[in-house]
């Protein structure tokens, strides 16, 4: 999970929370509808961002598998071609 993926996840949660406070649903079906609306807001924002950037926001990489320092090195050495990050095996101390 990279920064943008985290931002859109937080957006969906925050919008859902605000809608829940505003509408105060009192049963599961109403709560589910509010949650779907919050997720739709974040999903729409993600799709627009992906279109503008020309790349996907979500990826299969686990952000925590690669230490931040090594991730920065990989990003800085990345060419203009679309290259996926290689998962580095990290030796345990």
C-alpha cells in the first residue's frame, strides 16, 4: 500500500463516518447503504486520479515488505518504463 492508496482508503472511511453522523442510520440495511455511498465517493476519486496519472493506484505489493530506504532507492533508479517493484528478501537479524 503506497501513500495514495492509503489516502483513498482514509477518504472512504472519513466520508462514511461523516454520512453516518449526519444521517444516523438505525438499522443494518441503512448503515450498509451509507457505507456503500462512502466507498463510492472514494472509488470515484481514485478512478479520476488513476486516469490523470495514467497508472493504477492499488497494487499487490505490501508496502511494509520493503523498508522505506530500499523503496526510495528503487524509485530513484526506476526508468520511464513501467517497472514493478521487486520484492527484496530481507535477512532477519
